[in-house]
C-alpha cells in the first residue's frame, strides 16, 4: 500500500469473562458461572484496527476515547499496535462484557454512554485521510459517522484512496463517495425496512440506489456474501471457501471481512476479488477462534483481572516443566491452556507456524508428542527419523512451547483427559470426524481449533525429496 490503513470509527472496550456453569442459582432459575479468566481487548473500530495490525500493516485509528478508567485501559491496549488520532468525545467509554461458558456466549452486558461529538476536527486529520493507502469506516453507532466535518473530509478523499464503509443501524448512512459498503444481513434488512431479508441481491440494489455509493456487498455469515456492483450490474454470490463449525465464536467476523476488503482493494484488486478474499479471511478468522483468540502482550502478561489478586502466567515461565504442572498453574492463574499434538518428526517451518498460532490462542502451550512406538504404529517401521528424546528437546527449545508430554497410544485422548485443555489445536488437514480426542476436549468444556497449513511443508514430502536427492 502507498500509505497506512486508516480505520475511522467507534472504539470500544471488550471484556470476555470465561467460566464454567455446573449448577443453578438457588434463588433464581439462572446458571451460576464460576469465573476462570477475564480478558480485555479493543472492540468495535479498535478490533478492526487490531486485526489489521496483526497482519503487519501500519494502522492509524481515528476514534474518540473517554478519559475514564475504561478509556485509559483501551488506549493502553491500542498503543502497542496502532497510532491513535483522537476525535472529540464526551462521556464514559463504551464497554461490552461477554460472559462465556464452554466457548458459547451466555450473556452480554453493555455500559458507557459516551459519544463522539459533532465538532471541528482540526487541521491534522485531512492529511491523515488523504495520505492513506485505504480508509475503512467501522461504524458502531457512537456518533463518529454523524460528525459533519468528518463526513466532508471523507467525501473529499482522493479518488485513488479506496473507501470501505461498514455501517451500523444506529449510525449515519454512508457518504456517496464510498467505494464499497458492507452491511451484514440484519443491517441490510434494517436499512431497507424489511423485517426478514428474503433477497440479499434485492436489498443490495435498494441500498445502492439509496446511498448512491459505488457498490454494496451484503455479508451473509456462513453463506458468504452477495456483491451488488454499480451501473445495474448483475449481482453475484461469493460463497465461503471453507467449513466453519456452527458453534464457533463469530465475534469480529464482520470486522475481519471489512479489513480484508479494504486491504485487498488498496493493493489494486477489483471488488469481486476483494470480496472473495474477504469471505475467505472471515472464515479463517472464525476458524482460528474469532475475536476471543486475539490478545495483546499486555493481555498475555495479565490473563486475569488485575484486581482479582491471582498470579498471571508469564510467557516462557514454564519451559521444560512437567505438562501437568503447567496445566495446574494455568488453571490456578485463571488463564487459558492450549494443547496441540503430533509426531513432529523432522521439524519444519509448517510445524513452527502451527505452534506459533497455537500459542497465540492462550496463556500456555502443551505439545502432546507421539512416542517412538506410537510413531512406528502410525507411520511405519522407518519412522521416526528423529528419536523421541531429540524430538522432545527440539520442541522444548522453541519459544511458543511451554511443556511437552509424550504419549504411547495412537491417540492423545487419555493424556488430554488429564490435561483438560481449553483449546485443542490441529492443522487444517484434519476435521472433527477424524479426531476422536476432540470429544474428550469438548467434554471438559474446551474447543477444537483448526489452523491452516503452510503450503509445501510436510515431513513425508521432505523425506521423499531427500530420497530422490540421494
């Protein structure tokens, strides 16, 4: 891109309270949630900015943030990833708290009535917008898109700066300069006044006519998206390219879609290609655990509420220790234990990437490694190439790995029954039907996440190449 991605919108503080629910309250027919972890992250436009920044993109976030405790915390979470340009703001910083049990949201509590004011922006903002590689408006109905000065600045963007607009029912309508507006199904129904959206294509045509923008893409969750091009062009569906479990956490999927569209258009792609890439990006985002898997370095250092008095698990603090001790420490600290497994024979970049992605999903990573006997039963008499002790030593030396546990069976089910991880990670060449151990993980309240493979790397392929070379 010629410049940074500029995200304009309403930043929120998101809090996830994770816990278990095994009994009902004695004085009301509601579940009692025993809290195991509290995690904070940027939400709203802040989440969109964080998603982009995690891809190595330079990001400027134009948003209003309050001076209250939640605002200071939000600013701190954003500071390590994006440059924040303040908008005039009044009131308490909006905060959304989700209570989650076994990977499912049980309740959401919203607080903070703060709004971006309709006031002057100052001379510093137009250059920020005009020098952007792309501009993404992430509207969360907190006044940003109603600021008249900001709307004028967005209308005056240079023609070669893509403007993507993610609308909200409580926000203002997009400016006609928008290159692509990306409402979800519910937002499209709201803006067209249709209670039940029967035709995404019809809604897109109506919104294109009403807003005067250059194109509309109605996002349809697991069904992908419907792109309605300009000039009475024929609408066409963009299906998703991968399967995602219906129980997966979809929080942040829309932000992931909008970010991918903006970044792809900034690289010169046409709208159909950008929407197709964005559908796939949103599917990957959900498959990787949704918004709940994102954590800043501050969040990793403090996995629980700082006021709760529980010790946090520091990165790398458990390297080389017994896996069950690591699991116990994580649970005592209210953190999230991640586990992954495999033979890890002839360690290669695909393995390392899997371990890095797995570690990002929680506060400690335990690798369940097949013993030499187990590898031989699975792979044949010529395997493993690298012995058990050396494989374990190599894994323990890697930064993402907190502990290694060796198992002799063909499946790590018995080991996982002891570890009880919150997240079980496997490569994208697996599915739930081929993982009998997934039932064990889910029985203890955990979830299974599939991480996309790195193309071109596998132990079998490496061995085949070696034999050919010899």
